[in-house]
C-alpha cells in the first residue's frame, strides 16, 4: 500500500470515530452477526450510525439463555395468555417471550427430548392458543406372569370304561419377564422383552381314563377290606380308633365349609369306604377313606397314610377341592357317574 493510500485510510478511520463519538456506539462482531447498541438518550443516534457506515437493525434480538440473566422482552411486544395442557392437566401461561420454548422455560415447564408438543417450539405464542404436551418416557420393569399347566389323559384298564381318576394334580408356574416399556401420556404404547426367567415350573395334570370292563364299576362301589393292602400286609377289617367323621368335620370347618358340605362329604365317603381307613378295593386298588388310587398318593400328606385317618382325610379334601371345588360338587358327580 502507498503512503497516499495509507493516509486516506487513516482519515476515513478518523471520520468514523468522529461520527460515533457523540453516540458512544459499540459494534460487536460475533457468529457472523453485527450488533450495534446506542444510548437511548441520543436523538440522532440513527443518523450517526448511518453516517458511520453501520446499518441500524430495528428488530431487537432476544438470545435464549440458561445463564440465569434476566431476559429482555421484545420492545413493544404485549404479553399473551395461552393454555398449556400436560397429560390432560391444563394451566394458563402469560408471557411476552418471542418463542414457545422460551415461554415454557420461563414458566419452569421442562420438555423432554421424547415429549410430543402440538405446536413448534420455535413458534411465537399467540393469545388464546392451546399447547398440548404429551410426556413420553421409557422404563425398565419386571412383570410376573402365570404359566398355565398342561393336561394329559392316560388310559388304564384298572378303571372301568369311561371312568376318570386324577393321578397328578396340575399346578400353574410363574415367569418373571424384564421389559423396556414406553409410556405416552401415562398409557403403555410399546413393550420390548429384555429377559425371561421361569421362577416356578408348571406341573402337568395327569388324568387316568378307564378302559376296563364295565363290571369293574360295580365292584368299585363297595370296597373289599378282606384282601391284603398294597403293602402286602394284612388289612384291618374294622377300625376301632377315633371316629374319622369328627376329624373330617373339624377339617371342613377350617376350610370354611359349612354343614351342607359336610352332609355331601359324609354321603360320599360312606358310599366309598364306610369311613374305614383300611378299606381296600381289590379291583381298582383304591385305598383308604377317600379311596385314593393308588393309595400311595396320600404319602404326599404323610408317611402314615395307610393307618392314619387324619392323613387320608387331609389328602381327600385337597383332592375334592382341586377336582370339584366342594364336597357337594364331588357328591353330585358321584351320583351321576358312580365314581368321583
């Protein structure tokens, strides 16, 4: 650059400073945008800025900030009142903020990244507008589910044709499932299974279905106590201990069953075994007061199942409840089928 050119640039710089001196203008360059500020008391500020070669943008800028510094409202902007509905609950908001995002932030209303807002956050609030915010969140949860047990039917010649006997009582299992669940407005909208663990295995129900000759049913009606039991030892032809009926009545009361259920149970086991703990059916192999088939199933209650009426009654009541619900249910089935 020549000395003459340098002098011209210096003189131009002096004129710029002189033009701004009266208005104390400050020019800040940042992010590609020029901001010029002039004391409001200067009436000819615009003229000085113009003469200085700096354009005056009369539209103020409001920079959204989380710094905690008080924000300056738009010059001349009037506050507007609008409604914000969050998951069905509404509130009124009055703000002069230039954008919905700023207005919500000023009110302390946080909007998550996944939340759904009905109005663009960059839009300016207007009088009477309604803004709906739907909260969307994803949580990891553990659910306990029931695994229904299966059922199997096995044919056996030890029962008369058409007769059925529960051999193994079925039990449902449980499964614990860990899943990622997404909620929108408090309502589940999706579920992704992350892991599954079976905490309790289900037990398959096994029902014996008779295929034997029909005459077996007749002999099953009156147990024969004169033949050896399953153990091979002698069987008592009479029982001289405590009356099993008293034991049964007490157990029924413990289960919440009343006199009507006792009458049904009394008739049922009177027909089956005459309430004899040693009663044994030579045709089917059924044993004891409830005529369990086989008798060894009662060992699930006690090892003394061959001789203890309380053990037999406890098992029998469990069978009746699991199979028919109540003694009257079992008695009704017996009357129709001659077996239960």
